[in-house]
C-alpha cells in the first residue's frame, strides 16, 4: 500500500486513510529516527482498513458535471453563475446563521465568530474562544444533519466536553440525536 509520511510537533503518532486510499503517517519529530515506530504505525493501517470497510461508508455523488446536491436537492449547475465553492459556502452560511442564532439565544450563550470551512475529519467544531466552524460538506446533506451539528456545537459553548451534561443538553434540543448521529457517521466526512 502507498503511504505518505509527515513529521510534526505532535506528541503521538497517528495514521489516517486518505480518500484516495493512500495512508498518511504522522510521526513526531522526536521519533523521526526510530524505524520501529514507523513499522508500528504501518501495522495499524490493517486495522484502519478493516474499520473503514465495516463502516460501509456511503459515498454520495454530491457534484457531477450536470448538478450539485444542495440540502439533498439537485440544483442544475447551469443555474449557478459564479464560483461553485463560493456559492456553496454562501448557501450554507445563509441557512446556518438563523439556526445558529436561535440556539445560541435559547442557551443564552453567544458565539464569537462563525466560519464555513473545508474540514477534513469532522462536521463542526467549537473553539475555546467560542468560534464555531462548520464543514462545507454539510451543504449537500439533508437539513436534519445541519441542525444536529449546529446544536452539537452550540452546546459546546456551554459544555466543553462530551460528558453527561453535554449530551443531556443536546437531547433537550434534539431528542433523536442518537439516530441522526449514527446516520451521519455512515455518511463519513
């Protein structure tokens, strides 16, 4: 199997399967001369491949030569007169902002800034300075997923970890979060 090695200031090494099915090894600088460490990470790819297969990740064709999926509806590409990436970011931003503001107000905790980004490994994040970021790929999925991710991240404004209080708070605003979360994992980032 093909693999790429990167070195970083990370405390621990990790391995990730990239969309093109190549393996990426991240090795801490302090372990860069230790060939056994590289071998250990390479062994992990077997487990990673098996996990990937078991997840049976659904590959959804979100952009074709004819259309783009926007919140699970096909939009003819000829209807978009400007840069597709900018269009999608604006579309997600426009739909998200009122929902984000609503839940932020309901929880009585303001967020600092809101970003739409091309996140590689997660659907959303909430930083320690109350910035919320959402994955641009949410623009292609049904709105229930977007709503769940927004609720999840807004709840992090109040509860920073995934403890019991956090999940109780998520449940308060999204009673079916367990089912939605399971479905979202099946989609893959």
